[in-house]
C-alpha cells in the first residue's frame, strides 16, 4: 500500500508540472526550446509503466495516473508539432 502512495505521489508531481509546460508551449507559438525526443521518451516510460501494471496483474487506481500523465505529454507533443509547423510557415 505504501509503495502505491509513493508511486502516485511521483506521478502527481509530474502531472502538476505538465500544465505549465503546455500553457507555455501554446503561448510561445514556437518549437524553439522544446524537445520532441524528450517527450517521446517520457511517453515510452509511461507506456512501460502501464504495461508493468498489467503484466503484474496490478491494474489498480494508480493506472489512472499513468494514463493521465501520458495524455498530458501527448497534448504537449501535439502542441510542439503545431509549433514546428508555425515555425516552418514563418521561415524559422
């Protein structure tokens, strides 16, 4: 039980940071300073965490936090892709 609490605390900490990054990326309208590779690696990590839950037959409430974080990073990836397109259109 305590390990689940620590796992959720870690995932909530990560989740708390992503909305700030999403807002910053949206407002910036540029991909400069954003690392798509970093976000893809994070997504892979969340996928492995989700797979671990199923592989260990441990798909409990913690799984929600993995999926939530995955979705936050996915939103940021989509914004970075949009910003890359905007950069190209602006000739940057």
